[in-house]
C-alpha cells in the first residue's frame, strides 16, 4: 500500500522519536490499544485516549491508570474532535477504525501524524530492549504469560505485552529491558497498514508455537500467512524456537535457516517434549537441549500446555538458566483468564470458560479437560464467532474435533462470514453430521436456548466446557453468570 499523507511507519517513528511528546490513542479500549497506551505512558509520553464505549475489563483498567479518556461520540456530536486531535503530536489508530469511514477521514484531515499501534510500539518503545515475540496460530497469549511468570519467578524483571486478562498483572509493562515478552499475532495492523503486527515489533527472538490457516477474513491461504513470516525473519536478530509438528514451520525453516539459531521441538524432533505422565495434578516431561536431557515437573495439565511451556523452557535454557532453577519456577504456574478457566459450578456441573475457536484448539482443549476430569461427561458449548470459525472453512474439521466430547451445543453464528471465497458455517449440517456419528448435539440461536439445554444437562457428573472468543450469544452477559456457585 502507498503510505497516506502524515502516516508514519515504525522506522519513521524511531528516527523522529524525540518529536513525539503528546500522543492520542484513537479507540483506546481494545486489548492491544490499551496495553500499548500503558507502555507509551511508562516511556514518559503524555497519553490521552478516546473511544465510543469503555467496556470492561480494559475500560475499567484504563480508568485506574489516570490516562485522560474522551468520549469520541460526544466529541463528534459537538464538532470538537478535530480541535482536540490538533493538540497532539501523534495519533495512534486502532484496527477497528475502517478505511474510508468518518473516523479515518477525521484522522487523515487533522494534519496530525498518525500510525498503527504496532508501529508506535516498534518505533517508540521496543527498539532498544531485548524483545522476544511469541507468534503462532495457537498458544500465543498463554505462552507469553508463561514466559513472563518464569522469568519473574527466577528473579528477573521482565517486561510484557499480553493480549489477555491476567490476575495481579497489568496488560503491559516495560520491565528493565533485559527481557520483553510480547504476544505477536499475525492479524493486520490498521486500515492503512495491511501487514501482520509482529513485523513492526523490532524482534530480537521469536517463539513460533504453531502455523496453520486462520484469519480467513484477511488471508486467502496459509502461504499468505507464511509470507508475513518470510518478511519478518530477516529482521530477527537472534534465536528462533519453533514447533516441528507443523509442516508449514518446517518448510519455513528450510527456506530461511541461514542467519538465526533455530531450536526445534515437538513429536517430530528428538528435542521432545517427551511427556512421561499427564494427570489432573500436573505433568512430568523431558526436553533435550544441545545433546543433554532435562526433566521437568509442573502443575500444568494438557499436552498443548506442555508444548507451550516447552518453548519457554528452551528459550530459558538457551539463555543459560539451569534446569534446577527452572523447575522451581514452573512448579505452580497460572493461566490467563478464559484459558481453561473454572468459573464455578451450575446445578452441580463444573463450568469452564475457554477461548478456543479453531478446530485444533477445540480438539486439544477437550483432551485437556478429559484429563483433568476423567470421570465426568463433557458437554461442549461451541460459539464459532471469529471470522474463520463462522465460515465453512472448517465445516468438517469441527465435526472431528467435537466428537472428542460427549455432547455438543452449537451456538449459531449471529453474523455472516467475511472470509473471501467461502460461505457461512452450516450449523444445522454440523449438528446433523455429529448426530449421524452417534454424538448428542443441539443447535441454539440465542442465550436462553443455550441455557435451556444447560438446565437439562447440568449435574454433578458433567463438565460444561464453553468455548467462545466472544460472549457466546450473550450467555456470559446473562443471569447465568450470577447463578454460578464459586
């Protein structure tokens, strides 16, 4: 894309960083935007922000930071938005601002330099610290949080940028600069910057947990996602740690293994992890690094959690940290909210909230819950709300994944798919295919219908595994939450 007038890249910002003292965050209440605002404030810049709604949890957190917040709708109504923007040296634009819309027009015509939040991060925050990006189709948020905990537990003062809600931690903080862990997703950066966020992050090291097709609203195929990594890899200065169980990662390595030190792990490589035991109480596993085998024990449960943890441990080993120190650091790790989070009980059933919305994530999450609750029947409530999940891209794959559970309630997507070249997920067909395989299944079109099924199915012998990256047709905003017993 040809840059717009006054649009700045991460490189532009790095060259002119002393010129930016006052920064306005346009649509500040997004998870990434709010976290970026906190880091820019920590860097000593004067930060203010605006949005149309300050919804929790980020809205509540931002109000606690002392950052001045503005109601954009009221400013537009009073015709005061342009005069406010002109008081700033830079506008950081959220990805929710659409091309050609009134917000974009206001920003472009203000005369104030503007950029995406990844560009602001790369140009104003990350250029002079050791940045470890965590990328991949699955496990980015969890792995970033695990790395932050591990390095904190061993006495370091790491910085982090995590796209999730974390008990006891801000969404982002700078730390001392020696280690900065950042969730590095492949989604594009802004309406004027149609490339992956991680390409702006000034990465020194990269963890690549997985790579397969997703985000069908912006990518046509997995090769286009790989193109983003192809563009990023030459800029990565040090180590790449990647899972060899994904053919697309192996292909990338064969193309690009010229400059970086690569450390591979997974079932297909001798590095492991070799999982000795998985139980509801924790996991024992082994890893190989530079020809030596290391044993680890953690409270985490589930194969995919051990894989995510293994990538963090391999990075720590590459930094010279002993396995004895690491074993102490991983004994009692926490998970991000909405990642296998037990929310309480309902009519005696254990209620678990999880973010999974891709078939592989659904498959692995059910496996983990089965391990944790081996004697209970698992009812899966799947809300396929993401652009790709509500398309028919994964129509057949969802059937295979959901068969891992004992029964399914499918929340019918409220919106049509925006994936190019594909139709909508056929919920009725998915439920029919599950039933034809002897799998009890129901299609629900609203929260009361979901709740009706839960009222009938929930008991002390069941787990209600609610998989949604949204509100599950409003279930998480209904009286259902109030009735959960802690």
